C-alpha cells in the first residue's frame, strides 16, 4: 500500500495503488437537419447576413417570409466573405411585393451564409428567415 500525504487525503484524492480504467470517449450524434429562424429589420439599400455551419453534406434551404410592409427583398445563399462583411452569394431569389421566397443549395460540411437585401427605394421593412440545413 502507498503512503498518502495528509494534504492529498484532505483534498479528496484516492491514494490506492489500484489502477483505474481509462474512460472511453463518448460520441455525440449529429442531429440533422437543423433549423434556425430569425427576424430582422432592413432600411433602404440595407442588407443582413447570418453564417451557419453545416456539419454534414446535404441540402440547405433558406426561406424568406413575414415581410412587412410588402416590399421587394432578395434572399441569397452562399459563403461568408473573407472580410466578414456579408456573403459571396451562389444563389438568389427575389421576394416580390412581400411574397415569400426560398433558395436551396447542395452543401458539403462547412461554413455558409444567408443574406437578405433591400433595394435603395425600399422603406424600412421587417422579415423572417427560416434556414434548414444539415
């Protein structure tokens, strides 16, 4: 048996010489698809973007709705710009006069972004984006 210093015993350390078995890492299952919903406000000529990380290969779909007042907005899906200011869009879809718009793209695991933008002639407008991704 090992001699155990008093300070270890008081600290709650087990001084037995019996080895302990290593613990196995626990794998966490990836839940797919994931859903993210957010609302925003845009002024004339404004844009808003949000990044997301797809953890698996699959289909990403962004939907734009709840546009108030009815205004022409554009929804896009792409990759984040290197400077962190918005997205480099691969796909876009206009929402005419407040109607809903959607854009879909096949993605690999990685970081992507969704962006909504308004023309310079638009009034201040609110919107909701729902994003479903792997």
